[in-house]
């Protein structure tokens, strides 16, 4: 400890300084304290973000066979934590062979500030024979870095 700090009051000064630091930290954790620190320019409000999730995370995609065609259905949540409404465009990609993704659906949605919407994506795909694993990728168009979620399932093989 420096000699000048000890001359200013010794250990009592160090103790008082520690108490002030702990109190300031505690006040900063409250809503009012957070607002005061924000007004003082000591902290910034975090910028908003967008979050994607599946409505049913354990089994997000349902694929049912209908001859050579199969029906798929999945629902995605889009959460907008921004302070303004945002337009979102979701793209649904299908991967049936590694490295070969193709867009099979897209859906636009307006999401209000601090809101979440559920967006259903349904359609038809052709499944290979025999039954094979497939990957569905839901991606937020125009986001940097690319926001995407993935789901894997088995595409039922078609019957001749």
C-alpha cells in the first residue's frame, strides 16, 4: 500500500473506499441504478437482437409419406428484442446430399418490438429410396452473421 494513501487516513480510508465500491456495484444492478449509470454515459443499453428457435425443439420437423411425395411441417419462433418493428424473411433449405442445399420455402413476417411470432412452414418434397436422412435449415435472410437453425430427420422412402 502506498504511503500517501496511508497518510490520508490509513486503513479506514481503504475500508471506506471498498464500501463505496460495493455500494456502487449493488446500485448498478438495480433498474434505477442501471438507468442512472446509462444517463451518466457510463454504460450503454444493449442493442436488440433476433432469435430463432423451433416451437418443438425435440422433434421440430414432421415428414409424412404420400407416395413419391412427402409432406413436411415445422414451425419456427422469431423473437425481436429491438425497440422497433422488424420485417424478417425466413428461407427454408433442404439438404438431401451433403453439400447440396436447395431452397424449398420462404416466408416473410413483421414482428413487433419485444414480440415473438410463430411461423409455420409446410410443403412437399420428393424422398429418395430407401429412406434417407435429410437436413432442414431455417435461415434468416440478410442477417450478418447468418442466423440459422438446423433440424435432421429421416425422409420416408417412396413406394413404386
